[in-house]
C-alpha cells in the first residue's frame, strides 16, 4: 500500500503534467484561430485560380505547356504532409495510414516519397524508404519562402521527368473538432474534357504563352500554400483536442489521488488516536 508521502509525490507530479497540458491546449487554441483564418481566407483565391486556369486551358487548345503534359505513370511522387511535433492525437497516424494505402498500389521502384514534417520523415526513414525530398521544421507556420521552395522543387521534378505524376496527401480542415485526409493531384495539371468545356470566346491579352508562363508558377504555389494552410489548421485543432483530453484526465487523476490522500491521512490519524487510547488504558 502506498504511503501518504508517495501519494503526495504522485499528486505533485500529476499537477505538473496538468499545468503543461493546459498550457499546450491554450497555445494550440491560439494557433488554431490564426491557422483557421488563413485556411478559410485562402480557399476562395485557390478555387478561383484553379477555375480560371482550367477555363483558359480549355479556351486555348492550340497552346500547350509542359505542366499539362499527361504521361504514363512510371514514377509517381507522393508528398506526405505531417506535423513536426507529436502530442496531437491520431493526426499523424491517420495521414501515414492513408499514405501506406496509396503506396501499396505501386511497386517500391515506382514510388517517390517527399516528406513535409518530421513525423512522416521519421516513419519512412526508419522503414528504409527512399526519400527524394524533405522539408522539416516548418513549425506549423506559413512562410512564403518555404512555400516557394517546395513549389519550385516539385515543379522541377515533373519538368525534368523525374516524376510522371505528383500527388499531395494532407488533411483538409473542417472544424476544430474534425478534419479529413485528402489526396490531391498536383501535377500534371488536368484540364476539362471536351464535353465539359464551356463554349466561351476568350480574347487573350497578352498572348496565351505569356499568360501561362506567369500564371502557372503562381497556381502551383497557391496549391502548396492551400495544402499547408489546411494541414496546419488541422494539426493545431487535433493538438488542442488531444491536450484538452489529457488535461481532463489529469484533473480526474488529481481528484482520485486527493481522495486517496485524505483516506490515508484519516487512517493515520485514527491509528495514532488508537495508540494514545491504548497507552492510556495500559497505564490505569
């Protein structure tokens, strides 16, 4: 049976854990509000950019661009976006499980892994996967230089023929309580089928080649920015919920240990009283 001193030590230990989890929950809540605002404000721009690009490509059939090139998928690149830190519930395991489901459709020689985030990188590194590119320590923050670097590197992989298709696996933010793992094709860029094309007569100014040259890099950066914004918001939401659960469990454990401490102290007092009474009786 635990002594009163042991129970007090356990209470102090759990109280320290409670303070840490409570602080992490509050920090995650603040970061979530910022990330959610960025994700929600980025969506209309990203969707409009994609719609405009598809319509322009449909209206100018005589114009071709390497990023629209459809090839036989001999080498497929998968960009796996995970977090840099843990303590966010099942967030990373859900992404990795979906990534493994995607990878099993190909042979190891046909899949190229690209990691954004330490948790995914550690998982694939320890299991002997060949990791083509890695982007670590982003810290859940959207930084323009990081977005541009990732976008340019992925575009080069496709343009230089190292990858025939590039897919991005990330979490789409729904609410603070939920998210959905989402797989999106990054390259090649797919235009509308002939039967889906809108019959719109566009007047290009400047020439279509110049428009695509200027627009496509921005489109690629927008897709990366959108995926990261959604992923970071989902990560912070998942961490807030996980730390909230841990805080509640710590509070329940403190309450239980406090009850044990009170019982042990009461038993100790009762024992001392019995000894005093027994001693007094013996002296009579």
